[in-house]
C-alpha cells in the first residue's frame, strides 16, 4: 500500500519543531549570558573605563598633551558602549560555545563528541591568546614604530571610531591567526589531508602567512612580522599536535558507532 505525502511528512513535523524550540532556547541562553556580561562590565569598570584600557597602548605613545578625539556628536557615547558589548560577548564566549556544543552534540558519533569539546576549549583559549598578544605586545610596538616616523610638525589626534575599527580588525586578525593549530588538527582528523602532506606544504604556508599578514595588517614591518612569525610557529605546533592527537583518538570508521538520537 502506497503512502500519501501527508503520511510521509507526518512523522517529521514534531522532531523538526522540537529542534527549532531547542535552538530558540539555546539562543536565548546565549543572549542572556552576553547580557549578563554586558551588565557586569557596565557596572565595573564601566564603558568609559573599558575604552580607556583599550586606548592605553596608543595614548602611551602619543606626543605629550595629545589625546584621541571624537568627530561625531554621539561617538563619545556609542564607541564605549560598543566596546562594552564586545567585551561582554568575549566574557560570555564559554557559555555561548557551550550552547552550540549542547545543541549539536546529540547528533554526533561518540568519537566526535570526544573531539568537539576539547577543540572548542582550545580554540577559545587560542583566540584569547591571540587577542592578548596583540594588545600587550603588538600594539605597543606598532604605535612606537609609527610615531617614530611621524614628522615633528604633525600633532597626532586619532579619531576614537577609527581607532575602534583598527583595534577590532587587529583583534580578529590575531585571534584567527592563533587558530592555525586547531585548523591543522581538524583537517588531519577529518582525513582531508595527511601530516606528511602538510609538512611538504610548510614552505608554501610560510609564504602564505607573510602574504596574509601583508594584506590584513597595517603597512608596517612590525605588525606584519608579529602576525606572520607566530602563524608559522603555530603551524609547527599544529603538525605536532595532529600527530600526537591521532595516536590517542579512535578512527571514525570504527564499527558499531552510530549517531545519537
């Protein structure tokens, strides 16, 4: 007896709706975590305090008496608020990633479940390490290098919105660059490429790292080297980690494993 289209779809409606409801709940929890982080940071150190912290590496290398300026009427309000919202998101990032993990975990194989959580944790830590490296080391060296070339007749007074855009681009660039070990491990673990092939690709990756650094960083040698050299070193770390990780992880083709319901 043939089934009608209504019969074929009857069993799929409820699971689909339940998945949508679960996705909604996960998103609500993630947004609540961001809102809590935003609220806490608004209380201390506050939007103005956060912006002062973010601007400190630049202000330290400006000529005496120079400050940042706001060319828009509402910039002194909006820019610190944007920074606080971004900092709240970073503060809530572990909770956000956990909600993503909890949503996709039921559909994964058991060996995949063992892989995803360590990768989520390591990628989060590496991203924070990239941001911290950019803030505590790169910014100071870049601003010092730039000011050393500035003519004495020019008084530097950067715009706060332009500075915010510069900082965000640099944070994203360095945070993403520090994810190289995770990308290498995932590529090897998924069987898309072998460690031996990646070792052969090492020379090309070095060239690629310097090209990427030249494109996404300011046109100065300091920031380009500060991005390209860590990428090359982290590529080697990824090769080592992928080799070690393969020894202690089970093969995806292991029989008897089925996705969780």
